[in-house]
């Protein structure tokens, strides 16, 4: 089975690489090998089934700052193709997109099937072969050809694009070729927290929280979500990515500090003193402040034993304690999300062994990498 390009991996990176090449040269014979029954499965579930295609960031210098790993290497590629190019490409292929308030970009249809159908239709039009349930067993380079042995026979090509995601078996084959693999650990995961503060509050979200791990001097801000098992949301996911390797080494046992309202001490105290002066007769528990959801506010007030207190009777120690709780709430984390719910992996092919002008291996000619298989989140 001879091809001009073999793509290992039927995810977003593999499909987009194959499609780009087919559009540059429609006469090339291209095959995508996917070990599972379905292709683009992560695309289907991304963004809660709506597919968070890209982000409304149009400056390469700003965009690379969002990457815990690979930021220097990505600057060149982002000057060639960035978020605006992705949106324009989709528009050219009949997929309209929309930018949401937080900058995330989704198809206007609000369903990932729109993206999947677009990719599959192009593959059909450009005669890209999809070979599902095709597991790669061995990769060899011989006589200027790549030989890919699978459970369905051997595929041969001058060019090989590996976009297999966080696949341990593929990393093992790449290591056997001679490439260095940075040991993979989970990235982008939620925190398991058992604390009476969070009990019964699953589903509550905070729009502008700040979370930090003091011992690592790492902090992130953004929306925060209380779940049945602890905390999630963009602020937590970003924090987990930047601290991925350190948290792995700590076996996911650590403390976080939560600023529920994203304000400084002076602002909080001023607001509380204003309530003390102007709404003194109001019971503190019945008057949520700082835009906090009522149930969370009431839980905080109860835990501080202020549930029978009105604003006028709050003394300085109580005002300080409330400010502290709102700004520096210490929670113990005991584990991360389970059942492989992590979105991405920290680790993969060492970026030093890839030419980021072409995404080609520095060790082998005509061997290319894309996506999660590289040590980039």
C-alpha cells in the first residue's frame, strides 16, 4: 500500500495536516491511519460538544504566552498561521464561527459535528483515504521510504506525519527510532477537594476568581466552578497546566489559596465598612456582597459563625476574618480528576529535535510531527 503521505492519528492535528497538504497538491495520495473505530473523537467532545475551535488572539507574541511548554518554539509557526487564519480557513470552507465574551471561538452552529463534517467532506472530495481500526505496530525507515506495519498490513510512503496524540505505544516506537521523549504527565485537570465549604454547592460558578499555589509561586485567574468532587473551570485548568510536572511530583497532594472575588483587601474592607455604616441593620447572612452566589455567601458566613450577626455589629477582627476568607481561602487538594478526564498531556517528543519551520524531525528526513505527540500542551 504505497502513498505520498502516511498520517498516523485520526484526530484534529492529523486531519488538518492531511487536508492542508491535499489542498496544496490534490494529486497526492494520502492515507490517515486511526487505531479506533471513530475519527476526530476529541473534536466531538471538545468545548462541551460545541468544539472550542480556537481563541480570539491575533498576536503571535501574546498567543505564545498562553503555552506552559513550547512557547519559544511556537512563535515562528504562529507568525505563519494563527487563530485568525484558522477562522478564515473555516469561513472559506463554509463554516461560520463566533467569538464569545471570554475570547473562545466556536462554530456558529454550536455543535462540533459542523467541524467534523467539514473535515470529512474535504477528505472525501480530495480523495484522502481513511483507514480506521488500523493499529500501528512498527515504524521503519529503509531506502528513503517510511514503512509502517499495522494490523492491516504494511503501508509505505516517502513522507510520514505522526499525529497520534498522547499514545504511549507510538511514543515507544518513536523512542526506538532514536528520538527523546519527555516523560508524559497529565495536564489540564480538575482538583479533588473534600471540604465542608464546598459541600452541597456543586454547579456554582464564580466569574472572576484567582487561584494560587504559594509554594510553587504560581497563580491563575478566570472563571471558577464548584463541582461534586472539588473545583474546576478555566482558572483551575490553567493552574494545573502551568504546574503539571510539579503537581505530579507531589502526587497531587497540595494546598491552594482561593480569592473567590478577585479583589484586593482594601476594596473588600471598604465595601464591608460601607455596608456596616449604611446597611447596619441587615443580617450579614441575608445580604450577599461582591456578586457572590447566595448559597456560597451563606456557607462562608455560617462557617465564620456570623450567621446571627448584622453588619453594624461586625467588629474589626470579624471584618478581617471575612476579608481573609474571601481573599485567601486555603483548601487542601487530594488528587485530580480521574477516569482519564484530563484534556491534554504534558510531555512528548522533545521540542529540540523538531525543526519548527517545517515541523520536520531533525533526526530523520520526511518525518513530521503535529499535536499532542510533541511536548507542547
